[in-house]
C-alpha cells in the first residue's frame, strides 16, 4: 500500500481512501481538514460542510499530526509531502496550494514526473537544462 508522509515528522497522512491535511485560508482564520484522493492526478477534495474551500484561493497546509507547515519554502505556491510506494521507493510529492490548480510533481533524484494540466505553470522549478544534467 502506498503511504504518504509528513516531510517533518514522517507521520503517515493517509487513512483508508484519503490523505488528511489541515488547511488555513491565507489572510483568514478560516480553517479545517482536507481529505485528498491519494491517486496522483485525481484532484478530488472533500471537506466538512462548514469548511468550504474557495476556487483560486491559496491555503496554508499543515500536518494534522505535528502541525508543521507543508507549504514549500523553496517553491512558491507548492506543498511538499513524501510518498513511499508499494516497492518501498520514496518520492517527494509537490502539489499546488491554490484551490482548483491541477498540478502534481513526483520526484526521485533527478527524475521528475509532471501530472496535471497546470503543471506547466511550475516547470521553472523542476526543469533542468540538458547541459546541467551531467552534474547530477
């Protein structure tokens, strides 16, 4: 079974059929839990009826276990968590913190898998010029 982990405490974030994260709307006190579909490329999000996320809005994403900020400090508008697949291989998973953007990056070493139609917005973060690949 694929596991999703907090990048800070390495606590398991997925339960049954969802990845569970806590979210706070930027510049607001509005907060709640997000249930994300664990299938990469499936952007279904479930929330409690009292916590409606707003299309186009940015959210601060936290680990529900240790409360660490999961928004990337290196890449604007992206969240980073860890994934361990069925074979035990570990990946960095990045996805947008803007509701409605469909982009995911699955990274292992210098291998970058781009998923979703909005991934092109963030290519600048992960595209490595061909002449620089020899240094990896």
